[in-house]
C-alpha cells in the first residue's frame, strides 16, 4: 500500500504567495502585450495561456490543500487573496495551527 503524500501547510502558503506574485506579473504582461501587439496576436494569446495555466494550478492546489489541511488549518487565503494585507490574518492562523500540529517542521525557526 502506498502512503498518501501531502504538502505541509507552510509549503502550501509559500506556493500560494509565489503563484499570486506570478499571476500579478502575468496579468500586467498580458495587458502590455495585448496593447502592443493586439489582443489576437500570438504574443498576447501566449500570455493569456500562461495566466490560465497559473489559475488552473492555483485552483488544483487550493482543492488539494482543502483536502489535506483539516478544519482551522485551512483557508482559501492560502491560494486566493487580493494582497498580502488581506491574506495575512488567515495565513498567520494557518501557520499557527501548522506549527502547533507539526512542531518538528523545518519551517519553524531552530528546526533546520
């Protein structure tokens, strides 16, 4: 029997923040390319495709995190949030629960 693999909350939070940054960049890039080359251009379509891929990955990982992180250890803010200020209270709660549930995790200062 194969053991179920799961990402810890701290890794989901880090991935979520990086995907949000990537998405923000791609939105601006897609607009700039559409304005420069036209909405139907190959360049603009490629940027839109990259943006959709990031959105699909966020959605997939949000679903995974919802299944992996029980109750109060999960928040939609892990993968979706307007900005750091909006996400921060939920992320702080998720990490607090994670650190209490996983005191030996390498994300906790002094464990690495």
